[in-house]
């Protein structure tokens, strides 16, 4: 994805921050974390290096703001998936697709890897409520409010989430190596998801 440099122009502080975050995200998606530098983003936007320092303080400040923005987007996507699940009585594949889509859009896989490598997991806190909400909604649909059921369904959501992040990071090359189509990972996860449901039903 090419990032087009623009001519310098006057911006409000809010506009400058927003445009810098949009540019930084594009750089993250196209070139990885190492491409997200104050100089590169400033050049792309036709801004001065000093101007970006004024808005973010440092390269780490820009990266931190970017992580916060992307995690907020991911959290909203998960909440949308939860809302869809509350009204959609579809098959496990539809649930898995909703979560995979939430993690795939906007570079969430690269974001997760970046957060882990930087060692500051506090940026993942906004996702906590959405993930726990997903467990709660699945539990509601199964009609089993027990703590044992929640533990099993938490394992199911962990399984889905880990698979979704793995797919976002390395799914395409792995699927190509194994001559699998683009929906293969989702089908595998959806096919195994009833195992967790069956365990919940047997426990009642």
C-alpha cells in the first residue's frame, strides 16, 4: 500500500493528530512497526518533525496513540460481533466469521504482535469487556448460567481469538503452503466449536 505525500497545509491540532494516526496506521499495515517513525509520518503529511513532536511528544508517544486508536477500533468491532450474535441464531461458522472479521480488519493481528513485543499489555485492556461480553452472550444462548459452563465457554472464545489472530498474522502463507482456500481456517474453527458446546450440555 503506497502512502502518498501531501503538500503542507494548516491543520487544527485535532486534524493533525487524526491525520497522523491514519498515516501511521497505513505505514504499520504496509511496512510494519519499524516504518512508523515521526520523520516518515511527518514527510508523508507535509508536516515538520517538530510539529509531530508537539502533538505526540516522541515516536513512542505516536506509537502509543496509534495502539490506543487501533485497540479502540478492535473493541468496537468485537462489540458489533456481540450485538450480531445476540440477534442471529446462525451456525457456529457465522459466529467464527464475526470474530475473525473483527480481528482481521484494520491490522489487529499486527497490532497484537506489536503490543506483545513492546511488552505493554495495558493497551489491550479496552478489549477485555468485549471479549468477556462474547463469553456471556454465548452462555446466554446455551441457557446455562453455571460457573463451569462459563469456564468452558471462555476456553472456546480463547480458541476462536487465538485462531483469529494467527490467521491475521500468518494465515495466508500457511494456507498457500497447504493448498487451502481463504475460508479454511474459519471452517476448521467452526467445526471444532461444537465440541465446547457438547461439553457444556453433557455437564448439565
